[in-house]
């Protein structure tokens, strides 16, 4: 089982007693088009902390409580070998405190040190706070995915960001003051 301690967050397996809170956080999210499937979340919780079906799901814990979740996804049908995509969901009450940036940094550093050459993530082009997180961490903005993600009444454009093993060894990624 994977556990990654940071200064203000710890990434660890989700616990079954956190399913209802995880579901509540996902429903309250400002970008969800439809409610999450609770059975899918339950399966992710059951396999949390280990790679399963091309996913690694982890809790973001801060100050002893579930602040959100983060996952790494890889798929032989969708991504080339050595490439991983991150997804993060923070409780709306926890946003703006730097927890998401620390969680992304912890997991992406771990992935790059454990066999992945590239870690990527995307966000709605209008999500300025998330875009600032990637930029602050030294991730490169690689372009815009037009009409990429289903959104209320249509499809939203998404900004693609990535960091690579080559980039991380070529330069030292800036660390946030903590």
C-alpha cells in the first residue's frame, strides 16, 4: 500500500468509512456534470492504495480529515507506456490552502521516481486557480484541448499540462514555501 507523507497533506489509501464523505465532496464539486456513481466510488475505495485496472486512487488527508482525493490513471488503450494522467478533487471547503498543489507534487514526484517518464493533467481553461497550481509547480502548458470535456449544455475546452522525467532532471522544479 502506498502512503506519501508531506508537510501538510498525506496521500494514503481511502478507507471504506470515508465513502459517504467522498461522495458528498464529489457531488458538491463545482465542475461535475452529473452525480458520481456510488458503486464506482465504492470499488475505487476498495482498491485504493494499489494499482488496479490502470488506476491508483488515494485520499488527501490534512489535519486528520479527508480533504479530497487524487488519482493516477494509465491505460494501455488510451495512453502510451510510461505516461500517466492525474486527477484531483478537493473538498470545496479545502480549496485555496495549497493542499492540492502539495498533493500533486507528492504524487507526480513519486510517479516520476517509480517508472513513469511523463505525468499529465488537464483542467477547464476557465479554472484559473488550478492552472496557477500547475504553473507554480513548473509544469508546462502544452496546449488546449478544444471541446474536450462534457459540460453543462455543451463541451468545455481544457488546458493540458505535463511534467516529465527529463524536465525534472534538467531543472529543479520550484518548491512552494510552506
